[in-house]
C-alpha cells in the first residue's frame, strides 16, 4: 500500500530541510546506523519497535506542510512523534514509516497575561512550558510523570490526563486553539486565544486524542491557570479500598475547591517504588493502600486549617489509619516520587503489561483481585500471605491511579512478554471493563496496542463514524497507519 523509500525521496526531504535536521540510514545514503535511530524506533517501555530509516526534524508549519504534501503525493507513510513517552505503541513506526519528530519545533509564541492564554509550538516540552509561565505566576493545567520529556503536541494528540485532571479537567476544555497540518499539506490555523467561540464545528476537538492519524499538530493555544501560592501534600495509609473511596468522597466535600490531586496506589507499588528509589516508606507499618492528596489555594492559613480538620476527621472516623503532611517542598517532591516513580520502578522488574482503564470508582480496584485469581487458576502466578511467589511467569499484579478521575493503571509484571500470559490477560481485561461500562483507555490512547479492541468501548456506529472522519482527513491513510482504528 505504501511506497518503499528511495534515495530520491531522501533527496527531496533534503530540499525541504537542511541535512543537520535529518537522520538517514546508511542504506538510504545517510550516515546513521541502527543505534542512531533506535531512540526514535523503540517506545518508552521497550515493547514496540519499528524500523524507520529516516527521521525528519521540521521547525515550522511550512516545513511540515511541504513534507506531508510530498509524502501524501508519493503515498509514503509517516509517524508524527513528540517526546516518545507514549505507552500504547502509537509513537513509533510499525514498519519503516518516516518519523516526523517535532522536537526541534519548540518556540513559545505568545502569552496573554490577562487571560492566561499561552500559544506555543507543539514540540515544547511540558515541564519547560510550566517553568516558563511560572515566572508570570501561571501554571500548566496538565501535569504528568513524563513532563520532562513529553511535548504539549503529544499531550494534545493523546488527550493526556495526568494528576491535575481532577482540578483543571480535560484538554478538550483547556485547549483554546490549534494549528495543524493536514496530510495534503494544508495548514489549518485555528490558534485562537478566545475562551468562547460558538461559530460552528469545533475542528480542533478532532485533533485532541487523534494520535497523529489525521494530521500533525504544529501549534497549541492553551488556557493556563494561576499558580497556587499555597500547596500542601499529604500521604495516607489506608486499610481497604473502601476507605480510599470514602476518603475521596470526604476530600471532595471537605477540601472542595482546594483539592488539586487525589492519587492512590497499592502496597506492592509502594514496596517496589521505595526499593527502586531507595526511599524510606512514609510510615512504620505497611498498609494495603496509600493515597496522596494535594491541595492548592491562595491562602496558606485557610488551606492548612482545612487540611488539618479533614485529616483529623479521617483518623477519628477510622477511615485513614495513618497520615503525614509534607512540611516543605522537598518533602512534597519526595511524596510525589512515591506516586510518579511507580511506572519507572515497575519497568525495572521485567516486562510490564500496562492497562489504563476508566471504571466507575466503586468498581475501580475490583479488577485486580479478579485478574490475580485468573492468573493463579491458569498456573502462571501464585501468592502466599498476599505476596507473589517467585518462579512463576507473572511476578506481580499491581495497580495505582487517579481515583478522582475513575482511572486505574493496572500493571501486570512478567519475566517476559509471552503469548500465553498475553492471552490470559487479553481480551479478559477488556471484557471486564466492558461489563462495567468502562473505557479501555482512560488517557493513554489506542495506538497499536488497542486498535483492534475499540469495540469494547465504542459501538459499531461510532467506529464507523471515526472511520469516516479518518477517510475525510487522510484518504490515502498515510498518517500513523496500523494504529488507532481496527485493522480491516
Ligand atoms: P509521543 O509519545 O511522541 O506520541 C504520542 C502520540 O501522539 C503518537 O500517536 C504520536 O504519533 C502523536 N503525536 C505526538 N506529537 C504529535 C503532533 N505534534 N501532532 C500529531 N500527533 C502527534 N499519560 C497520561 O495521560 N497521564 C499520565 O499521568 C501519564 N503518565 C506517564 C508517566 C510516565 C513515566 C510515562 C513514560 C508516560 C506517561 N503517560 C501519561 C503517557 C505519555 O506521557 C502521554 O501519552 C503523553 O501525552 C505523550 O506525549 P509525547 O510528546 O511523548 O508523545
């Protein structure tokens, strides 16, 4: 279906971009070997690996337009790439698609200090944007563990959620406008900084979460928030998932407007992460669950009073068994390492099967014991006194998540990716999610991993509409092929 790249194609790219903004394999007349291209061909978890021979680094929408127009005319498949922190195999090629990396398109275009509207190139790193606007008393409405590497364009393209979702909501609300290049090279500039605009179809929404399948996002206009002057963080030790739920309900009613994050994880996640980062656990005793609650406000005294009263209530009512409040920003950072360091720590233990699912909060953790039991029954996992028994293909089944958003990260750690283990996990995990009317992807997207599982969340009519949208924007299907939509 797609054209195999030739040296003529590479020459054409060389007429659009200077040589120092292209990586080309020796086979196609460049100087790169496999190692030089590896960082672009392999995903963050090391599960998906492509074999692209060419990586292009445009710095303007015009350059992206010329590249895409040529690829479209020649039926050359492409993969847009941001920070390559994606977890579903969406950001790396499946075969030898050309990678269009946005990492050198990273300028801030404007900041409106009245409205907080920030306009920037899509290749800006999330953390750099936060650092920049913090000088103006502002903060990004999105934050996630990969903030030091992921791009705002990647965040938009995956509809990333993260830890501030509970306070600032979805990117579908905070993105004000986008500049995007369509596969035929058309530049659609809708970099509006307006908060309100009711003039017809909201085309930008289609690009939010499109995973690079209908065009390349080159610019983003996003509504930033006031940087809170008072931030508090606390970690709680809890005896049951029911207590985690009750704590969340109480946090919503008692901390209400200052509640800015509510994360939880299980005891195994705590053990693995504290071991990996060599951090002392927050409490002398171990608990089945931990919750990290953050408050953000503008009046330190008021916020502390509220948090203290809330914690006292929790302990008195025996909902939380233990609690500690960070005394300064260093302690806050350490608390966040327990939570944000989980993905990295799990990844060091073996092959990780990652599931990012949306479920009713009441059912959120239920899938973990069910999955464990299924793996035990199949003889690939065993537990003694609640701890995994070594020597089985599956080493651990753990979970953590953004409880405030009904989003669980279920992680199954195995000694290697193995078809037998995979077939025990999937489609069971998706059927389970479907049975409680959840979503098979809360925030990571579909990529290669879930393209063929879309039916567990979307009806046939919705899938058909998605296919029609794809056909409209990308009739030659050059954008990020083999992903996102079920394969024909
Ligand atoms: P990439 O990984 O490069 O690409 C992701 C997808 O977007 C691909 O389909 C790619 O083709 C497309 N794309 C990238 N840039 C563009 C563009 N400019 N135009 C069009 N398409 C584009 N995700 C969450 O939602 N919440 C979390 O809390 C979270 N935590 C994480 C923690 C860790 C440690 C890691 C490694 C990942 C985490 N993620 C999380 C997943 C990941 O960071 C997000 O999906 C992120 O938004 C991806 O951004 P990126 O720039 O790395 O995009």
